[in-house]
């Protein structure tokens, strides 16, 4: 195998809820749920049932046909607040790729004084994927290093700084892409009115607003979609929203959702042919799981639970941080939480986020990290209170040293 990621020396063979087991039979408590993908935990019995039933019915027929599971997912996304249409793919990166292509098509059809508009403004510390266009949008230069030349038409401005966006808008700009809460960049929240003001700027300049919800979508932050935290009289939602990770529950699903007006530009019947497609996107197995995820979340009140449990975890960690000099900040929304460590703290027991992750693993606790020495928690929405308390006690002990 290509060693593109630094793998731990552990082979996992089985999972159940917030627990996984390695090949030697050791049990681990999972507070990072597979980078956010198994949002309902490992092997949720209702998802196992949904995928098994679908496996006995139909797997894939190609997207020239209607299939019921796709319709159920598209309806769920609309029902939970995003009014528009869904396009199904396989990953966060290719959902964003579909969004960026759609924005470019919009700029091609709605030209500016200088002709076609194609520039997409993104933010520092953002992560949008590792395909060519999404590397261009990603705010971390390390992701791009060695892969140039990239497609032109991307500009990167400081997150949460509206003047920076304003200064970057010119005749060729067509869209702004931002995460409702930045994930890979280290769990950063915008000011509560950032998206309202971004929306106003976009409307003023006829730009599309793209919310990258690959991490924040599907209940993770205590709302179905992260942008819903920032709704106001002036902000009813983005033009385009992208989903990944949790929307597949651990299967390969990406979704690009667009308002009817914008989605129309991908309409093969009215736009003179196919503008975007992918063979396996929306396959029945993945969609059956995705549809069930939305149904289970609503049935079991898991989005509300993510909000409440997230508040409890954040409060507890803030109390702990008050007496722990090596913690600089605790930030989060729902079950998407970052603990920023402070390398400058005069604390002999200081460990970097990577060291914390490794020591946790040695104690059979799975946590993540993010840019800027941040320890990241993103447990399954189904995690039990007792598991959370046990995991946090161990994490605190490790950070304290
Ligand atoms: N967008 C965001 C906000 C992400 O955090 C990620 C991955 O972490 C992506 C896009 C890319 O998703 P994927 O790894 O599924 O391609």
C-alpha cells in the first residue's frame, strides 16, 4: 500500500457504537469516529439492517434511472432545511469539485464587465479536499506544495474577516466558499454575523455562497447543517452546500446541494447536455444507509443530543482548562470540539497534540488532532454518557501529565 498517511501500528477488526477492537482483541474507546464519518457509531444495527436489506434488492443501475434511496436522501436534506436539489458523489472533495464547477458555470453564464467570471474566494486555515480545484481552494499551502501549477482562479483571505473578502472581490469573482466551523484548521468558529454579512456581500456582487459542510453537516454540530447556527433575517442559507463524511455514515458519499436556481445550470434537459456526472454516485447501498441516517437522527433526537452533550463536554473541558496551563482554549459546536494546547506555557508536562493523540492511543482511547496544536474530539452522536465521562477523564489525565 502507498504510505500516504502515517498509520498507527494497530489493525482494527471490529466496531460497535463508540468502541472498536484490534486484531489482538484489545478494546478502544473512540472519541473521533473515523474522522467524523461513522456519525452514528460503528455498525449501528439499523444501518446494518438498511444496507443488508438494500444489498438484497438492488446495488447500482446508473444514474439514467430513478432509484428510491437517492430520492429519500434528497428529500431528507430538503426536509431538514436546505431547499434545493442534491447531486450525489463519493467524497467531500468531489462534492466541492462539483460545487466549484457549478460556480464556474454560473460565472460563464452570468458574465461580468471583464467577461467570464471564475474566481472563487476561500479562507485561510480552510480545508476543502485534495483534488486539483479543491487544493486551490484549501487555505493550507502545505496541501498544495509540489503539485503546481494548479487551475487558476482561487484567492485565499483570512477567515472571519469581511474586509479581506471585500478587498478580493473583482470583476472575475464568482463565489465565496467557507466552512461554517473550520475543522481541519483547528475548530474555529466565525463571528455570529459573519455568514449574514458574507451573504450580503455575495448578493451585492452576484456571487454564489458555498458552505462546505463536509465536517459540519449531518447533525455533528448540534444542527442538521452547520450554517443553521448562523441563520438570521439576512441569512437564509448558502446557494450551495456540500456534504461528505457523516452523510455516508462510513460509506463513500459526497453530496452537492444547490438552490433550484443554481442547480438548474446542471439540468441536462434544459442546458443542452450533461454538464457533470459520476458513475457510482448515489449508488443504492450508500444511499440506503444515508437515508437511514437522517431517519434515525430524527427518530432518536440525535441532533439535539449532539447539541446538549457537546455543551456538557465543552463546559467540562473549560473547567479543566482553567487549572491546566498547557491548554490555551477550548472551542466547539455540538460534538465537534477542539482543545488548543499552548506550547509557550511554562508547564513541564506540556505535550503536543500529536503526543497527546499517541499517548491516548497507548491507553486505548482514540482522539484526533488538527492544525495549530489542537486535540480534536468528534465522537459518534450515539456515544453514551458513561463513555464520554470515561474518555474525558483519561484525556484530562494524559494532558495534565
Ligand atoms: N471539506 C472539508 C471541510 C473537510 O474537512 C474535508 C476533509 O477533511 C474535505 C472537504 C474533503 O473530504 P474528503 O476527504 O472526503 O475528500
